[in-house]
């Protein structure tokens, strides 16, 4: 795709973009030119009728009541501050930009379960591991992101951080898994698949995903168009699953993502009218809005403390998803 696509944040922006693409009256159940989420076109994104709002990470603290997170943030802060010396040793390691320390009684930074995610964050920050990407010919309206070992390192660093933050916390009834899910979205005229890099799943029901994980080797500004389209299509496929989050519950759409050294949280609310649009039972004008917050930087200890608090608050809020 030539240039960066400006994602619509309101209906007026969407209608302008749809008009330019000659898609004003398009319906996703009549749209045939579908591709997998990682190779989807702007046209495929537009017929999904998703709006994207970008926010700095500090905005999430002000928006917490909108997502019903405000009641759980104090509990998350308490858990991170109580009987969790490994977490604070981890933050000290980030602040000092220190390497791994040797085990034993003289170890000045005993990171415990945070030792492995910290090491993988170091590897992500190693500039020698930067990968490149290629774009398809400009007339194809697609961008292909080349997977490399760098993306695997990013994925591992994020999943292991999420696991370390929440695995041993009382009240955390779901767990982060690196299992790569394949979600299929089916419509009357076509379908597509979305491959997810991981998920938050209920302990007793691994098929019940509470949040999605998406990782990329490059910083977001390098792949913004295709990355945002891919995340939107993953959400669209997620909402077609049998065990999707309940409608009307604010903030139950959640995507945790990492683009090289940047972490993001994307939240939204399942709307029954929008679900009817996806299912072909209502030609609604209702849109789904995704609110993206970030970036939190993995080399900034204050960012990581705040990111951990918000993630843990979400885990405590959703419980087992019931």
C-alpha cells in the first residue's frame, strides 16, 4: 500500500474513507475479496465497520471507569506491592539496564520468575536483531510483514512477562498462553482466518479466550497500516466465536500487543447490534470502536509498572469469563 492509511476514528471519517474506496454501501456479508487477517486490504477493513481511536498510555488511567477497571486497579496494585520482591527486583534491573546476575546468595537482583522475560526483553532491545520488512507492489494494496526470529523473541518476551505478572496472583482465574489460535470468520459470501500469537484463557476452559495477543518484530510506525488492520480483523473473527465475550460488558474486547519494544492495550465493548451486522441479520449503521492505548516502552521501569497494573486489573476483572 502506498502511504499510510488514516484510520477512521469516527463515523464521518469512515464514510469519507468508504466513499473514496467506493464502499459506501458495502456489506461484509456481500464482500468477496477477503484475505487472511495478516494480508487483509483496506477495503476488507472498511467493510468490517471498525473505528480506531489512538490514545497515549496515560489516558487509560482516566478511562479506567469506562472499562470497569477502576474497581480492580487498587487490588492489582496491592498484589504487585505485597510479597512480590521478584517484581520489584525486575523493575530495578530495568532501571539499571543491568545484565543477568549470577545465581547464589550474593545475587544482588533475584528476579525469580521475571528472570526469563527480562532476558528476552534484553534481546528485543538488542539492535542487532532488528529485522526488515518488504512491501508488495503498490498496486496490490497489501503489505506483507516478513516473520523473522525477531518476532518470535518479541512474542516470547511479552507472553512470559504477562505470565510472570499474573500466574501466582490470587483471584487470577485465567492464564496467558503462547498457543497460536486460528480464528475463522465466516460470512455469507466469503470468509477469512486470523492467526493469533497467544491469548488469555480460562484455566478450566482453554477454548474460552478472554484477550488476544499480537506481536510484531518492528515498531508500530514501520508497519502501522497492516498491523492495525490485522488486529481489527482478529477482533472481528474473535467476535464470531462461540465463546466470545458477552455483549454489553464494557472493555471485554481486549488485545495486548507488542511492536518490538512498544506495548499496547486495545479495548472495546461487544455490541449486539454490531454482532447482528457481522452475522448478517441486521444492516445496521452501528460501528465497533477500538480504543488503543500506548505505547508503554519495555526499557522504562515506570511504564512497565503501569502496564503490569493495568494488565493485572483486567485479569482480575474478567475472572474465568463467566
